[in-house]
């Protein structure tokens, strides 16, 4: 038995609005999108508390100009349960994971506003390749048993563009001395934030 769950639409808190390219533009009626106040507050708090070092965040998402494209008029919210996906967070409440894509532009701005510098931003596949994953896979040679094959397939999923390699992104921040992070050596997309 699940507890009773009540749902009601409510206006967004004052000052919380999704960005628009032009201040006078509006979203078409029925548009749904997510805002990321808690994620941005987390990054801001972490940046304020860190005195020196680097932080790297990996998740699926987009820079703001891709996040709010017209084809995402329904938002990015997705639910997962028992290897199936749906977009109804009000079905099976408490029994499934609910997630949404990250707006990496908002994360970058929150970090910068709190004192971090952006080291780089790129796809997970590019980041892992820059860090030497491809060479590590090559050194393992031909897979010889089922466990080796399964490991190689899992590693390939992390870098393949049609799998997690492009969907997931990495953003890195630094506070203190700047350094060239090897993970962003090729394919850095910071300019898209």
C-alpha cells in the first residue's frame, strides 16, 4: 500500500523562470521544462566551501541553447522502473526513479559566480578517450573469456557516441592555480556554454 498522493499545478516561485533567448519571447502554450535551482545551489555551495582544487561532474544534459530547443517542449523528465522508461512521474509513485537532464550552462554559471573557473566541458566519450581509455582497451588485447568480453563491451558503452559517450557530458572546475586538464585536451566545448 502506498500513501495517498495529491498533485496540483502551482506557479513557479518568484524569479524562477526558464531562460529565453530574447526577453520578450515566450514559450508556446503547454510547454513544460525543468529548472535546476537545487543543482545550481549545490555547485555554488561546493565552490564557496572549496579553497583549492578541482571538481569534475558527469551527467547527461545539454548547454542551455540545446536544452530549450522547441523539440523539447515537453521537458526532459524521464522515469525508469524495471528496465522500462516512461514520462509519467505520477504513476507508481515511490517505485521508480525520476530524472531530468542537466542544464550545463546553469551549472557553469553557478560555479563561476561562486569563484570557480571552468576547466573544460566535453562529452564523456571524448573525456575518457583523452584520459587514455582507448589505449587501455588496446593494451588489454583480444578478450579471452566471457568476463573480459563483458568488460570491454561495458567500456565501449562509456565512449561510443550512440551510447553514453555523447549523451553524458563532463564539466570541470578549478579553484586555485589553473592547469590543463588532460580530459579536455581535445574536443572541449566550453565555448558552447
